[in-house]
C-alpha cells in the first residue's frame, strides 16, 4: 500500500489498530526478559492467537510482532542472524489472523547513537534498512516506526525504510516522558517538524504515560499534521505503569481508554489503538466508540504531580567507590557536566554508555568554569536513579556561605549521594556571571573537616544534632605538577588530616609527576603518602589539542615525546584518536604499575563514546 492508498482508506473513516502485543504475551506467561520476537518461530500459535483476539475485538490494523526484530536487540539473545526469518514469520502470522491491513512494527534499536552512545549513525541505518527490507519483502501493507525517543535515530530509521521500501506507506511515532518531552529532550512540535522534513506519510504518539498524555500531545500535533495533510495516529498505554509484585500493572480501564479515544478523534486523530497494557477488551471498547460515536466531547484532565519520593535512609555499607579502593581494585571514574537546562536526558544516556563500558562511578562537576548548569546534586540523583551507577558529587566551597553548605550537604545525603569531591571551585570572574558573589566562608580543608568530623558524627558545625550521622565518603584535589610543590604537599597533608579518603589529580601524561609528589611528601611530612591517588587522564584527540593544552591550560604539561607522537599521527581524526587512545591506555597501565588507585577520565568535546572506548580498553588491562 502506498501513501495515496492509505490516505484514501482513512478518508473512509478512522482506522483501529490493535493493542499491546508484548504485554499480551507476558500475560500468557512469557517471561518479561524473553525475546518476544523469537516466538514468531518458536511459538507461532501463541502469537497468532493474540493477533486473532485483537481482530475479533474489532482491530483492522495489526502490528507485526517484530518490534525488536533488529540485529542489535536480537543479538542480546544470540539471534542477530535471524532478522529476516523472524520478520517474515511475523508478517505471516499477522496476516493469518485476517486483519484488513498488516503493519510492520519497527521499534528502537535498544542502543545509543554517538555521541551519547557508541553506535555510529551508519550502523543504525544499516540495521533499520535490514529490518525494513525484510518486512517489505514479506508483504506488509504499511511500515510503522514506533516508540522512538531519539530524533537522530528516528531520522536514520525513516531514511533506511524509504531506501528499503520506497513504495510502502510509512508512519512514525515517538514516545514522551512525564514532562511531555522525548527521553533526549525534544518537544512534540520539534519531533513533528523533523518527521515532516523527512517526508513520512503519517505521524503521531504511542506508548508513554497513558491516554491523558497522548491526548495532550495529539492536540499539539494535530495542527502541524493537518497543515501538512498527513494523518495523525495515537496509540497510548493503558495508563502509566506501576510495578506490583514484580510485574507492571496498567490501571486504565477499557471504558476510560474509550472515553479518551473519543476526544482523540475529535482532535483529528485518524489511526487509534493501544500500546502497553491494552488488551482485546480495550480494543473492543474503542471499536464500540468508533461505531457509535456520540456528540463531540470536551475531556479535561488535570496535570498529575509525580509522587513525592521518600528520603533515602542513611547508608551503613561502604559505597562501591570506597569498596573498590579498599579492595585495591582499579577505580575508573568519568567526569560529566550537568546540562544547561532542566532536561538531563542526554546526561543519563551517556552515563548508561559509560556504565556498560565498565566505569566505577560518574563524577558530576558543579558548574565547571563557573558556567550556569543544572544543580550537580540533582544531576547525580537522576544518574543514580535512572542508570544505576554511583556518582561522585563535586562539591565546591565557591559562592556558598556556611549555612548553604550545610543545607546542601543534608540535601545531597537525602538524595542518596555519598561520594563527594571537595574543592574550592572555579572563580565566578571567569564564568557567565563575573560580578556574582565569589565569597568563601569555609576552605576546602575546613569543609572536609565539617563533613568527616561533624556531619559524619551526627552534628552540624555548631555542634547541634542533625538527627543521625551522615555517611559521606569524601576526597580532595591535588596537583602533582604544582609550581610550588612544597606548599601543595603541606595542603595535601592537611586534607588527609581533615578526613580526605582519596585524591583526584589534574590531567597527567606520564608517571613522573606522581612519583615526584610521593617523594616530596615523604621528604616533608616524614611518612609515605597513604592517600589513594586517582590520576586524571584526558585523552588527546589531535596534535592541535595537545599543543593547546600544553601552552594554554595551567597545570598541564605534556612531554615533548607525547606531542611528537600526536604530530606523527597526522590530522585524520580517527587515526589521531586511535593514537591518543593508545597513549592514554599505555599511560594508565604505567600509572597502575606505579601504584595509583585508579583513573579519573575527562572526556573532551562531549565525546562520551570515546571515553567509553578508553574505559573498555583499561578494563581489558585490569586483572
């Protein structure tokens, strides 16, 4: 079916799609973590039975059970070579159930594209093209790219589908979070605009937080779709999912979903159906609404506030960072900057990539270079909650009086943040607001003392109780290449006495600075340096990059042989990066042999995929 035929069909009246295949399979006893698409070959009767139940309830458009039938998702189950057969079986089973139309379902790849992930755009294009070609060859009437959260990935999917099946009608829909943005921060209007630029034959919304949200978004999309003359689709979940007894429950009743569908139709939606949690009963209720539509309705849904989260109780076990240091395991942390907006989706996506690569924790900087950013402790909480990896909160004294310092510490602890990196912070004179306050009530050493000797003992600076003791694991900064190394050693000794449990260094390009620091410390203080050192590693990406850092960034000295090696790598970006990655890996191996506790990776230019390359390379070295 081409676009003109689809539009002619919709001119006859709205088209009813089916409900949630995945949740329907789970309801039959399929494990949540099973490969649903593999059932097209392994349990075809179960799949066709669900299709038939939706057709019996009134569905005229069936989506194939191929949502995750792409090489990336199937590879998780050892089935990357079965894309074609699984897609062909999916189309055949849907056709067997006897619907009016069969739509080839194409969900997200389940990976992140560069730079927030590690998959190049061309690999995403190839995966989508492979799936679209298989579905088109099997005879689908329509292709549906659904549940998309990344506009860049969506663009690759649309381009791939157009190339693989140029004559097949193509629909695309995105899913949105509670703030009515995609996971990576795009508004419904921005998504629609991009889809129209790409030339889709229909657009809309699916999945998400439930029918009320789908209605809000459909009302935003309707004028855009109407002006472009393309159909609008909406396939909401049966409400926001709630976990009960290890299973997700979707609360929206068939009657409620049908009520919202009435408003969706009034808003201009011409393809309606359900997504997760909607079963044949929901489809039947929608079918009845389509058959016996009453007068136009105005449905009002008050915005729902997210449930207040309970405070996180004080942790008694060591943090993962502390446990790794105590066990002398190689620690790898990676610095990330909070976003310059309230949307942390890109931060979360990149943190997932780094977690999967093997990072121990994510270091979250606090307004680096005195630039306005989201609160670092809010960003830490989002990363910890949504990614499941520990964070190290950079906690500067800059611009905080003693009252604010203590309030922020309590707030950070309540949010579950335990690892702190105490520092002075960059002066506001170099940042966005040079006339702002740069006052410092407490030095970095004083703040360490406040944390370790008072808050961790259950009292504030005045000696009053704070209810119960905190359990912060705090570290400090050290500059092995400081011009006045004697002063740096004295400060380091004070930080250790004040309770620092580890130190982070500036970027290093050799082991000599650490050795020099240790020698100076033992000579001045009279005992060996016992504080674990986590060495800063900033991989070089080009000869120009090396020259800039060496000449213009205080505290960074890059040896002649390192800069010469980067010059010899040439200007071709990938070759230069491979050289920089190799040198960084060699450096880490040497630092580890010299006794450092770990490394602190500083990605350049937001290339978290490259930071992940280094993390993986270093993990391959570690015993």
